[in-house]
């Protein structure tokens, strides 16, 4: 009886591991770099990836491990990959089975050598995201679904000053109602041939601290009665920084059929030309159930998309 229980428990643990995943390698400008191999002994591993112990999800935004799925430290055999502005980085997952949710990629500059930096103290800025591509919250095409198909995600290193950086790939799985699962992994980079300046503080966050469990892109129930009619989704975190000081608008569904139509006949009051207090950039969120941020649009008007999301258009 005891043996049967042990076998059943082992099967359950294997099933849980198989349902999750993590970045296991990186291809940078055509060169393959092994990532960290979870579940293997840390002894002797040499990788550009920061160490992490398993594919288990992080279940709260306040977890001390939220930055890189570990205690914030480098491994004993830590390496860094050489990159330049314009380098193509392809992250590869060994497995992934959750179709619903966004892919999010951040970078952060280390104050000196990244191997001496704690990832929880860095200022992270978003360089790429892929959320709800088309369809609805209940039945849509997501960035995570593309990861299921390709087990890879490409980004281009933006224009940044020379120095040592960390890159953070995060998959946010939304397949359980209002129970988000976060899967972050990090790697170290050394950038040369760069120029320009780092993004301003409006584009940076710290982890933990950059998200809240009540953020509209985190607290999501894709099985709710409203979900079949909701065609927009706000990816958590700051606006994407492109490397030239400009931000990209929060992603909109790529299919015209799923985009919320702009008002054409409704008479609205224009936003003041110089609004007082914090303002929301174009395409940013300005209202909705549970939203606690700024409500004045820097330009355009705050337009209700659904009960959970209003946007500056």
C-alpha cells in the first residue's frame, strides 16, 4: 500500500513538472548558449542563465523569488553572453503547455558586474510583450499559445549604453481563474557598441513590486460570464521601451474584427490640453473595475472598452 502511494505521488509530481516549463537555452546572433537546467545539480553547471530549481510556478507577485525565480543571486558557474544593439536573441523552452496568457521580456542594467548583482534590486524595463492577439479572453489566441507551438520567442536588443545587463523572460499563465501563474527566467548579457541613455523611471519597475495581484492583467478570469465578449487585455507592467526613449502602445488585437471600434458619433469632451496631476499616455489604461491608476489622458479621451478596461484613445 505504501509503495502504491509513493508511485502515485511520483506520477503526480512528474505530471506537474510536465505541465510547466522554463527557458533552457538561448540562441544569440546564431550562437547557441545553454540555459540553466532545472532539476539538475547546480554543481558544475556553467550557463548564461541564472539558476532556478524547478518549473513550478510563482503564485504571488510579492514572492521574494519573483525577479528571476531564485534568491536573486548568480550561480557559481555564471557566464554572460556578448551582445550589441540589434542582436537577435531567441529564448527556447524545453516544454510548455499553457495556451492562455502573455509573454513578457524585460532587461535591466547592472550597476557593475551582473554576477555580483541581486536581480531583486535592479530597475527592469520592458522591451517586448505579446498578449491577447485575437479573439476574446474566453477563446482567443495568446502569446503563450505561440510559445506552445514554437517553444521559442525572438527579441531584438534595443539601443542601450555599454555595460552588463540581465534579460528576463516571463510567461504569465491565466488558465486558472483569478489564480495567475508566473514563470520567469533570467540570463546575463554584456553589451558593447551601444549608445544613448537608459529609460527614465516611468518605464522601470522592480521585482517584486512591479505588479500587484489586483492589476487588471493579473486578476483575470477567462471563464467568467463577461469573458466571451471581452476582446482586449492589458499586459501587466510598464509600457514597452523601444530604446530611443519612445514607448510602444499596449498591444491591441491584430485582427480588425477583435479591435474595439473607436467612437464615431458619440460627442465627448476633449481632455484639457494641460491636465493637472498624473496622466495616462495614448493607448494606456485609464479606468475599469479594480483600476487605481491615473484617469486623465495625456491626449485623446478615456474610452470605456468594457467593465474592466478603459483606454486613452
